């Protein structure tokens, strides 16, 4: 828990996260609280602990942060070169 608090304090200093206050000047409909929890990866050399922020979590009567964020236009082109069946046939022929 000490390491978790240290990582969280470091993120506060860097401006990655901020504390939510009761006297926030924003409208209540614009404030979202994000659940967070530690993720331990002991086999990693450098970052054994990181904080996972779950922006899809929400209260029963309100949307999550992910739900209210603006989704921009899709910027990846739709591949129409090979229909999926043709692609599967082509990749199969590589191994036969």
C-alpha cells in the first residue's frame, strides 16, 4: 500500500491525476469520479506497480466517463481489398 500511495502522490505532482473536491466550480453533471486500483506485475524490472483507472465504471443513475466523451470520426480506412473469406483462403494457401 505504501508503494501505491507513492505512485499516486507522484502522479498528483505530475498533474496526471487531480483530487476531486466538494466545492468544485464545475457543474455536477460535468464531474466524473474514476475508480482506480493497483495492478502488480512482479516479473517486470522497472514498473512493478501501476495504477489502473476504470473510466467505464459508473453509478446506477449516471453514465461513465467513457459514455460521455466525444467520439471523433473513424480515421482508420475500411479495408475493401480482400473480403474476409478471400483473405482466409489466401492465407491458408501460404501454408499448404
